[in-house]
C-alpha cells in the first residue's frame, strides 16, 4: 500500500506546488484590515479577495472534486450514460447489465453523479480565479492506465479503480444509535462487507476477460456499488467539517451548498448497495476472494432498509440523541481524507510528487482558522 509520505527532494514543496497551481494575478491595490476581513460578503473580490484559510479550504475541495471527477468519468465510460454532458467512452454492455442488477436506473445515477462532481471542481476553480487566488491543476499527474475493456476511452487517469480496499464501516456507523465517531473515536464499527476491507479488488472490468464470467462480473459491479457509497460518505463529512472554519459568509455558503449534494449522492448509493446480490467470487487474475453477504436481516446495524441516519449521541452524551451526519469533527479533516483515499488504494501507482502536492494542500486546508488571515 502506498502512503502519503513526505517527498524527499532538493526542490522545495512550495516550488513544486507552483508548478501545479495556476497563478491568477490578483489586484493588491486595496488595503483590507482584519475587521473588514471578518465582514466579507458576496462582494469579497471587491474588498481584496479571499483570506488565506478560506482559499486553502476551497483549493483542497477543488482538488478532491478533481479526483472524484476522474474516477466517476471512468465509471461512466463503462457503466453510465455517455452524452454531451459527460462525453468519453462508449459503454460496456456486460458491465452495465451487471450494474443494472442493483437498479435499472444505475447508469443514469452514475452519469448524474459524474456530472455533479465535474461542476463542483469547475465552479470551485472558477470561483478561486474570480477572487484572484491560485487554482488547482492536477493534469500533470494523469499518468495511470485505466481499463482497456470495451467502452473505455483509454485515457490516462489520476486514480486507480482496479486495486481497491474498501472500508464499508459507514454502513453500520449510520445505523448504530449508540456510538458517534466524534465522541467515540476508538469504537470499531463493523464492516458490511468484511472481505472488501482486505486485499485488493477491482471495481471496473480491467479487460474484456473480466466480463466473461457472470459471477465475477457481478462481484465487480457489487464492489463498485459499495465504492460509490464509501466515497460519497466521505464528501458528506468533509464539507460540514471544513465549513466550521470558514471566515467569509460566501465561502461558508459554498461549502454548505455543495456538501448536501454529496449527501444526496451518498444516500442514493447507500440504498443501491443494499441491492447487491449475495455471492462469493474469486478474482481470476489475483486469486483474491470476495463475499457479499445477504443484508436482508433483522439486525439494526446491518438491515439494508435502514438508509436514514439513526439518531446517535451528538456533541455530548448528556444531550438527547440526534439524527446527524457523522463524523463532522473539523480538526485534521483534510489530511484524514487524503489518508482515507490513500489507504483505499485509489492512488496506487501515483508518483511521490503527487502525494507531496496532495499532502500540502491538505495541510494548508487544515491550518485554516475561522476569523484569521
């Protein structure tokens, strides 16, 4: 497993970042004191642009959305709807059929999720530019080969969907009414699909050979469904966690407007993942086995019908339980997201420079403080 270790080089991190951030000239003629900074509104640009912490959080969000768009495009090329909104790829009929076992509208949902993430990254970078702030460009890191199966565009990618280790503990976290990871950080929520949490699994057909065994192909589609929800629950927590440190009301508005769309994605995929047919399959390439259990059970922590967040302790165990998004702890949220995605295997094959840039973006976002320049 590749981890986001510091990149050892004579080139400074800032010099490296300057290569991958697009500098947009800013107008520095206006002087802005701290009181004005705290009163920033929809006309933030007129009063001198974004304060550093707000810009850093939006940059990290933009990077996260660029990465999301990259892998959603891969899913859409093979199992979604290819049109003028989400071009590229021609679809893989066998993979699409396996995806549709979970819900006949899955291709439309994949398409719309892809389109949504693309609009998020486009908006965030455009907003940063409008404020005279650095934007994010990860194109130099599009070096990973994706699928060569029928339907794939064959383009180089930022992310790897063929060697995933998927944490499905979100399934029980949102069904458990006694524990909140913000209050019980050491509590271990059980995995919905334990075998996805060990070894490496592909969520897309790597080649057409992966589509010849219907049982294994269904396992790939099931893996994708749980990956969809796993990713989107991360975004569901990221935005409210960062919003707590926004200084500008407009930046706060951006974060609390994009964040709920991630939650809508999450609930959709949480529902569809529950439709994954129970099966056991062995990857013919790696020899790794995966078992998808029957989640039509009476146990509250696993019952697939319980897709609404169960009330749980919030802020204090002395207060009544409340149905909430969890976790939303803000400290270290950006670096936590980077580690979460890295541990997932999403970046296997990426360069050390990639991890350096991503870690620095996260570090700066985590240093943002409400009301501070």
